């Protein structure tokens, strides 16, 4: 007994030492951001995304509506400042804008103003109306600088078009569908919060919001931002890891005790699973610096695979221990089980290795974890379990049940041909009646609450960004980009005058456009349009040298933060972005084809397309896994048996996918990931059946394996994360199909005596 305990102690001491050392050396980070799993977009789109949108990951948005919204807004703003979370949505004052744009006033003309100065009478009427509105901040701020009021028109028009908010008593407000909202935009104090800090900060903010909601019961407070998605997804992942892992382990221990009726058997099964988890963790820490929590949720599934080795190993060792003393003199595994364990590990590892080159980080992390974990479990099973052989006994009740199941399988195996034909016909009919459909919606990655998703939609709507399009414009320099933007806006407006946009060329027209504006203004001046203006003010319109505003000029003004938020210029390249609404995607895409360097940025659509590609990658992996299995089976058992096993595998996959499609309504990337795992487990069953045949002890081990796998993965089908639900449902249904169909593939080996 001491020797056995000592061996186990040495084994786990080595694993713990290795795991601790690697963890200390690599110092991995853990992420709960669902979209961090995805690769970057097209290189230029990714560059623009990094320049302009990555900072949004650190922004939080709050809205207040109701009778006491202003009080709630002010109290919450004060509380945020106490937490070092300050408002980040600032716009230059009208006086600051006047100072910035005054030197270029005659080259900056709004479209309505240009229409007015085209006719002298129309302009004079307009001018008198404006002078009677000296209370207007635009007129009062610019009249002393520009008697023509062209600057007032430029600033007022651009503010009304560029800003969806107004400022009331130092609060950003927005009128939408008859409701007035007070808004707060803030940036987190730490750009990269750890998962625990994100959960803690989100909880503090929600607690303060709940306190204000009680203090102001007639006020509705909404919040959104990546912080809250990260916190909710992380909490959900942690909860599911502990719940699913705990319940799965307890259920598996009950199964093991029912079969072997000894505490030592429970410990051995637990040690096998623990070896797998530690081995997988060691490999993953070595390969990846950042580990996603969703990977750890999927890692729970390793329990259902690794424990198969313990079941087969303990059942085979217990068989020898239950025999006579003379028969038991031969210690260790039987030749068949040794061969089956090795072949099972090789085929499963080869199947999962297809995921190592997957462009989706999650798939590669799962592959590394599972392959390394199974190798560790296989080593423990082969090297450590035999030392415990004398402690293992198989219960009589479990043997009797396995014998009953054996008789059923033997009968089905005799009529395999009509069963295969009937099942093929049924499946073909079902596929005709309800074909398999796929849905690659990115929401399958998100487990955020409906409340948070609704708040996100509300805030995007208030920002005029819901259902709007984002376009990146790339050129050789600032002027090149501005000219492209001007042409695009002109083309779109000509075909659809109701479009709305926030193009930076509203504030920074190209030099070409400014020259045209100046020519229009000078022509109006020459035609006497401004005679009344000069007469009423007693001042002459200035006629100094023409000045044109440039990107560099705005960089040295108070407008700089807003300029950099929408435009970036380098020595060899310039890039800007704009939102466009009130236009359909097809029309916009057609307009973008007219010029190079115009890229439509549709993140949801692009990610969905990527998920579709990854699904195709998994489908190819399934085909490769099947081909590899057929080659190995042909080498080990012969072509006839290998072909029959491949047919069983094909029927399992098709029936599994059809059932999941019928339940879910469509299939996703994660159904295909589950299908790959089912194929890996099915290969294990096929190997053990073919090597050890339909013997009661072998069927007992496989039945335990199937029951444990269906339980573990059935737990995942209770997940609130759609991706995990799809994965768990697929594997649970697939294992049931494997358990029923794999015995039909058993034949006397063509390479046996």
C-alpha cells in the first residue's frame, strides 16, 4: 500500500511542480471578452479599427430618463469622479470654434449659406433675420469676427449635423421619440482591467445605480460598455465551470462506485481526471500567453474523455484480479486493452490536431488542452493504475447488467445489414423533409443578459449608430482622403438626399473645395450681395490673402481631440472613417466600388463570415479525421472492417447533426466542434469494440464511458451561453448515437488468425 501511495505522490508532485513553475514563469492572463477570440479583420480595416475604435473597449455609457433624471445624473457623475472615472465626451465651445476657424471663414461655407448668397434679395432677408437673433450664440460669437455671418452659418450647420446631443446646464441631452435623456460617457481608470477587477468594478457601478434608482424611483438608468459584458460573461463562465465540473465529478464517482464498490476505484478515476486536467493546463500555459475563460468551460469536457481510460483500465485489471490465484499471477493489462488504449489515444489526438491550425484561437486552445490532457491521462492509466490491480473488483450487479446489454448488441449485430439500410433510408428521408441549416451569428459567442443587450441597443440608437454603416477612407495623404470623402458624399447625396453622415470634411473641407467656396464668396461680393451687410455694420468685408485650413492647422487647435477621433495622417498614408445612415447596404457597397480605398466596415457581418469559414474548416477537419481513422483501421483491422466502421461513423454524424438541427432550428460552428469531439469518442468505442469484441467486461467499460460522457456533456446543454449549449447538446446526442451504432461494426478481424 505504501508503495502504491508513494508512486501516486511522486506522480502528482512532479505535475504540481511543473505546473507551478510554468505558471510563475509565463504569468498568463485570462480573458472573458468573447470577441477577443476572433482574429483581426482585413489588414487595412484592422488598422483603422485599432486607431479609432479600440478605445471604445474602455468606455462606459449611461443614460438617465424620467422626472428626476438630472438629479440622478449629477449624483452619479460625482460618484464616478470619486472612483477616478471621468467624463470623456467634450466638444469645443462656440467661442473656441470661432477662434479656430475665423482665419479661413470665407473658404468655409455651409451649403445653406451658399444657396443664400446666390441671390442678393434672398441673402438680405436672411441677414436681417439673423441680426434680429442676437441672442443666438452663433451670431453673437462670430459677428465681431465675420460681419458676413458665413462663419456663424458654418459652425451652426456643422454642429446641427455632426452632433446628436445638445448641452443643457452642463449635461449632454438627447431627445428621442418624445423622451429626453441625460447622457454620461466615461473612460475606465485602468485600460486593461483583470477579470476579477472588471467583475468588482461592474458590481460597484451596478450597486450605485440601484441605490440611485431607489432614491429616484421615477428615473430609469441604463448602462452599457465592454466592462459589463466582460463581467457578466466571466461570472457566468466561472459559475458554469464550478457547477458543471462539480456535478459531473460527483455523478461520475457514483457510477464508478456502483461498478467497483471501492473507495480506491473512485480515487483512481479522480486521479486519472486530475492528471488530464493538470497535463492539459501545463501544455496550454506553455503555448498561450492569454487564456480565454470559455476555453476553461470547454475544458470540463476533458473529464468525459479522460475517465474513459480509467474505466477501460480498471475494468480490465479487475478482471484479472477476480480470477483464480493461478490466473492472477499474470499482472497488468491484457494485450488487447493495452493496444486499444494506445490506438485510442493516437486516433483522438490526430483528430484534435486538425484544430491546431484553426484561425479561431478558442479551437487551438481546446485542441492543445485536450491532446496534452489525454496524453497525461493515458500515461497515468498505463503506468500507475496497474499498481492498484489487487484493490479492484467488479460488482456482480454491474456484470449482470452488462450481460443483458451484450445480448441486445449481439442480436443487433446479426441483423446489421437491414438495420444499416433502414437507418440510411430514414435519415435520407428526414434530410429531405428538413434539410440541415447553418447560422453563424456572432451572438452565439455572447452570454450577456437581455437587459444589457437592450441597453446597448438603446445607447447605439441615441448615438445614431444603430443600423448605420461605417466606411473607412484611405489615401496617400490628408488632401487625397478629403477629396475622396467629398466625392463619396456628393455621389450618395445626389442619389439619396436624405442620407445622414458625420464626415470630417464637414469641418475640414479639401483645399479644392475651399477654393471653390472662396470663388463663390468672391463672386457674391463682386455682385454686391454684401452691400447691405457693409452698410449696416459700417465695416468693409476683409479682402486679405486667401488662407485655407489644413489638417496640421486643426491639430494645433482645440479641435484636435475630435480631429484625431476621426482622422489619422502618416507620412505615406492617411485614413478617416465616417458613419452613413438612411441608405441600404447594397446601394452603399455599389457607391464604394467607384473609387479605391473605400472600405465598408461591418464588424458583425465580417465576423459572421469568419465564423462561416471556421465552420467549413471544422467540416474539413471532420473529413480528415474520418480519412485518418479509415487508414489506421485498415492497417490494424483490414479494409472491410475499416469501411464498416467508417459507415457507422458517418451515420452517427449525420443523425446527430439532424437531431440538433431539429432542436435548435439551425447549426453553428460549435455544433461542428461538438461533432469533431463525437468523432474522437466514436473512434475510441470502435477501437475497443473491434479489439475486445462484444464481451461483457468490454461492454461494461464502454457503457460506463458513454454514460459518463452523456452526463458531462448533457450538463453543458444546460448552459446559458448559446455556444456551450450547442456544443453540449451535439456531444450528448452524438454519444447516444455512437453507443447504439458502434457495436454494429464488430466483425472478426481480417488480420486475426
